[in-house]
C-alpha cells in the first residue's frame, strides 16, 4: 500500500479560498466544519459551501472568537 499526500491548492487569498484550503488540508468535510462553528439550520454544510465560493459572507459576530 502506498500513501500519497496531495496538498490542496490555494486558489487566491479570499476568505472562502482560505477556508476551503484549510478544510481540505485537515481532511474535513463541510459538515465537520459547520459543527465546529456551531452552524444550524436546514443545511449547515451548504452555508460552508457558500462561504467557500464567496457567494455569501459570514456575519460580523461569526468572525469574532
């Protein structure tokens, strides 16, 4: 069995691209990231996908720790 590590490519320096890069680098899926950030609703993984595509921006309260 051979193990290969393929590093994900950072598309650009937008917040969505950084989020996608970090998620893929850590081998996480959208659901894991949504659970970590405490997102709820009907489809929290869709929210993460929208953030990664820069289709929507997180509210200011979500960016604070």
